[in-house]
C-alpha cells in the first residue's frame, strides 16, 4: 500500500480503500488519472462539501502509481500530506543545523516536496493554507524541481508529483490568481440518486467490516487501472496534437475570454493525456471537450465574488464555434498542401504553441525552466523566502498608499475636520492571529525583526554570533572557528500580517430605506467585503431594524456567502442602534473564546439616528463606550445625507474610539485609498 508522510514517520496504511470501488465520483477520478499521466498539467483542485470522498479518492490514487526506483532500490509511490500549519522550511527544506554545529559542514535537509517526488502531494483544506505556501507548491508543481537559495545554501532537487488540493468553499475561497495556477478543478457533491447513495453506503460498510477482503474483490480492477495509466504514460510522447485541434483549443479558450495563455496550455496537455489514456494516437474533439470541462470553469472567475463554472449549454455553444474555427484551419491547411498531423505530440513538438513561434520539446512537455508558469514569474520563487508574509514584495509594515491620502499614510488619531479620527482599517498593536494581510502580527513567514533567546522561527545567525562572541576567551579560543554552545543559539522573531474578524453592523432601518441610500450602503459593504476577502479576514454581518438586531451571517471565511445574504436584506422600521452594538459586543466575546488569537474589528454603517427604545441615543453611546472599553477597533461609515447634517455618526465614532469616513468615500476607486490607509 502507499506510504503516507506528514512530517513525522508513520507506518503505512494496512489496507486502503480501492480506487475502483469509489462510487459516483467519476469526474474526479478521471482528473486525477490525467494528472498522473501528465504531471505537467499542474494538479487538481477538488472543491466540495464535507463527506464526498475527496480524501478517499486521493489516497487511493497513490496505490495505482508506478513504483519509484532510486538509489535505495524500488519503493511504492508515496502519498505525502501537507499539514495546514506547515512552515516554508518544512515544505521546501532548510539548512541542517545539527550537522552544521556537530560536523562543521554545510548540509541541506530536504522538505516535503522532495519526499513527494514521483508520488502524490496532498493538501487538505488548501484554502486555509497561507497564500505564500500555495504559491510555493504551485511553482514546484509547474517546474518539476525545487531550487532553494537561503541561509547561504544553494540546493536543487527534482520534485515531480501529482498535486492535489481539496477544499470546502463554505470555509473560504482561494484567490482567483491561485485558482488559475491549478491545472484542473473538480466540483464534487453527494449524489441525489437513491441507488447511488445506497451503493456508497453499502461499499463503505463492507470495507469497514472486512478491509482486506473488500480490497481483494477490487484488486483486479485496480491492477487494470494501474496498467492503463502506465500504458498511457508510455504512449503520451507519441500522441499527436495537430494544428486543427490546436486551433480548436485556442478558439475555445478565446470564446470564454480567459486571461493569459495558461488555459490554452493546460487544455492542450490535458487533451493529450486523455487521448493517451483512451489509447488513441492523436488528439480528437472529444479529448478537447473533456479537457475544457476540467480546465476552464475556474478560470472564468475574474472577481472574487464571481461564481465559477460553465454550463453544458455554454460549453456546447463554445464547442460549435471552436469547430467552425477548426474547420477553417483545416481548409487553410489543405489549401497549402501541408499536413501537420504527422508531427510529434503536444509535449514533444517543434511547432509553436498557440501562435507564439517555434518551441522546444522541453517547452511543450513542461514549463520553460526560466518561466515555469508561462507568465514571466521568477522560477526560483518556489524556494526563496519572499520579503512579505503573503508571498508579495510588500513590506508588511508599510501598506500601500492610495487615492485620498496625498501620497502619505493617514494615522489613527489624526483629526478630520477637527472632529474625529481618520480611518484606520487595521487593528493596532501586534497580534498572533491566522496569516492574512490586514494587521501586524507575529508570524512564521514574515520578515525578521530581531533575535530572541527563545526558539523563534529559524536561526538568527548574527544574534547567535553576537551572543557567542563575548564568551570565546572563557572557552579557550585563541584562533580558528567560533566555539558555540547550545545557549548561544538565538531564534528569529518575525513579524508579518494577520487576518481579523471583521464585523459589519449595518443600519437597515427606515431612515436608511430610501432605494438610492440602501443601494449605496450595500455597495459599500460589498466593497469592504472584497477588501476582507483579499486580506484573508473572517466576516460577520449584523443588521438593525425595527426593535432588534439580527445576526444575519455568523463569522465565516466565505465572503461569497456574505454577499448573497446582503441581497435579501429587509429594510424599514426604527433604528435600535444600542441593540446592534450590544449584539456586536456579545459576538466579540463569544468569538474570543472560540478563536482567541483572531482580533476583532467593527465596521458600523449608519446615519447615527438611533430611534428604537427608551433614550435611544444615550443607550447607543453607552453601548459604544462598552466596545471601546473592550478594546475593539471600530470604524464608522457615516451614511447621512442632505443639506442638514446632525453629525450623529461622528459622535458614535468618538464614543467607540474609532475613525469615521463618509459613505461617498467608499464608492468607486476612492475606496483604494480609504481601505489601505493605516498607521
């Protein structure tokens, strides 16, 4: 059976669930098989609800892969699981400190990517993994190698593996830029057919009752599938991709208006792999259609809130248009008297890829070593420490300026018109929350700020040298290497950025119910939700209307759900602001118990005209002071309009100890400056 590596050695599984025994997940099985035939496709992202056999199918795939032959002999292909909390050092590898200190020699300790070579790298809940590490994995999967330059060590090793990531969209989405980097995406769901559900339950119960006997019943089918995969791998270099089918692929991708050229390349590789898997010598229209179904749906997503997917009708229309374009290409080819069908396969052809001129075999079978992603990205990025905690070059302590800031950052506490603080869209201080892009925090992936006597994250070399230097005479050193002891070692204290819990408290009362005003408020919330998405925050939505506050969205990482909930907001009635602020305070207290490291931030959208209950304004101000006493960072969006302005929202902002910004500043491009302005 397969070996499973998770960072600590564990014994191999006794008897895994057979790949051929899985019921109702044929599309997922096909996507995994195609990536096993052609790893250059770039991996599979599996999206679906809980309990849909995502993990079971992935683990079963490793049992079908060919054995690995290396310097130690032959071994089964490994299934390497990447924990969500893994560090970059554990993933790509790092300097072997034990050998450096013990033997005085420079040595490298490979990471999980090396262990996954010629096997399966499985990342469960990949959407919860830090974006920086997702980039590292995708770079390695595209290149087939890992190149590490860090701590004075230069090391390169092969890392050809089938990358599989699974995720539950309800727990938060991947950014569109990362979605595009996965070659194929499959959405899985439990079947609604009674017979299929019965078969799933029956097979699972039979497996649990007698794992060995159950596996024996499907051993022949698994062996046949494994042999088919090996034959497809051998056949792949001989499969032809002629210009007619290449034109069909290019026309299909163009019709769906996908960004860049990665989609065309992935569809071409997937179609070639599918042709090899079905035993054909050339790519046909049916191969292109299957490839498009797996490679294009997630690439249509431009905005974070766009729904991924392609309907059968849309694909049919696009295939008809592509067929017409392919026919034109065939006519032109016949007219020229040339026949490119005898050329070598995609992956091993000297023809240009999608009209970009001639290309080498290496460029077709895999990415250009100088440009693995095909988009000009730096190939060594997979093994390098980025300067920012999220894989960007931004200094985590220097958020970018934006419109309305005059090229300078606006600091909390700076008066606006001499009354309230400027917007501060981050939580002050240093947190310890989940990796994100909003507030400063201690981080394993951020920049090094100082040495620490505790373990820290990695070795702080200069701190270690400075700690050991004053002790050299006492240790009898006159010349030669520095004499180190265990208590000389200094860890590296790093700072990056974290995601926060952003609570939106939205006034939907009668004073806000005018169509243009509530539309502007909803648009502002969507804009802020998009910012929360980009900064990896959790979000919650509370509304106030009538006589009570309502938690319409409990804290979640899925801002898409928040957007859908906003579409059905009810409006009208009085304004129980005090009830809303108290509900927010209660929610903050509850979430501190559940996730004490994630710091909260309140965003209140209101005109400040509290009208619900007795003494509504004093009660609202008292509730605001309570939130300030709990050190909850707050921002108020003043939705007041008209010639006469009471300034009640600004007064609430003062009681909350937060900033205040007018609704008009959160519309259009001006939001870039307001949202990013921070101290």
